[in-house]
C-alpha cells in the first residue's frame, strides 16, 4: 500500500513539473522576438568582389599600394597589403597635422594670414612669393610649413604628436623641428593614415572644433553637388625610388570613403599618377561619378 502511495505521489510530482515546464516554454516562445526569415538563400545573395586595383599600377608601370576604407559598410579594399602596413615618412601629408597645430597654438591666427617669403628661390615657382596657410596647403609650399613648425616649437609639437598618437611619434631633437616629417625619423603607415583621417573627420582629435573645421575646409580638393573630396599629396625624396603619397577622404552617397595611396616615383611626370590611380580605384567602386 505504501509503495502504491509513493508511486502515486511521484507520478503526481512529475505531472506537476511537466506542466510547469510546458507553461514556461509557452511563455518564453510568446515573448521571444520573431526572427525575420532571409529573403534569399546564401547562393542567391550578391557576391561582393574586390576590384583589381593592381591593374592601374601595372598600366603605369609603377609599384605602389592603395587602401580604401568604406566606413558605412566597414569594408576595406586594398592593393599590396604588406606595403599598406609598412611605415615611411609622411612627407607633405604631414601638412594636415602641421596646420592643426599652427592654428591651435595661434602660430597663425587663421587660414589667410600671410607669411613673408624669405627671398630664397626654389625649384617650384609657386613657392617663391608671400603666401598663407590655405594657399601653401594647395601649393604644398614646404618653407611655409617649416616656418610654422619652428614657431610651434619642439616641445609643443611633440606634445601634440603624443596626444594624437601620430605614426611612430618620433620627431627627433629640437634641431629636427623643421624637417622631421620630410627625412624621418617620423614614420607612418597607410593604415595609420586612414585611422588619423577617420579621427579628423569625426572631430576626435585634441584640437578645437574651429581648428578642425578650418583644416577640413582647406583640404577640399574637389567639390560638386554629388561629392566632396578632401586630400593631400606628399613626396618623399630621400629614398630610392622616391615615394609619392595621396591621402584623404571622399564624402558621397551619405557615406565616407577614406583612402591612402603610395607610389614609387622616378621623375616629376610621375606626380599626377598617384592621384590618377586613386581616382580610378574610387571609380571602380562606383564613386566620383554623377548620381542620377
């Protein structure tokens, strides 16, 4: 009798437990969000194929690299990944950083304040006259930005380099203050150029919004109703072969595409090639074209 009663009690407990589980399961199912079913199978989804940027370098018979970052889709397109991770001197692309420091420290009050030419004739005619921050950026006037660096001074420059974490953060000694970005020791990779440009675009740098806005404005290279291209060239001359830079970002289709291009250069006629390869690569992604 006691055994029968025990079996009855055990069966009753099991029934109650199973009932509770059923209720809980039903409640969980009702409160879980319903996941949308995929509109297509994996085989039906479009395949995103990275464009062959290398063919552009081959057409010009030059070695180089390019890295393009699609920020909205968090997607990287590149040619020559090893080179994109290799640090070299930033050359005149450092004018972006130099301009930020000069404006922030008051070395120049604005983008149109004129500095007097030192009277030394240089190979590039556009450099041989008085000029201001905006025009010197456009002409890549080396002496102008060397003056800015000397006025900012070694200590302040190093402080800003450290705060930003620019490249390898090495600017040498006080004696190197007007050429550390041209002949080293400062070095930066194309990948790091992209990161710096992202922070500039987002305003995530230790500079005032006024300073950042002014520098963004002087960086504008092309502007149409459909897109805005901000960029800076650079030419590293103390290496064999020389290395050309072209870095910046394109705002189009409610998106931002950051880019960094390097190119081996042997003669002045190679200078436009770094820009043309970048333009062709952006066009491969359907950019720099008229939007209907």
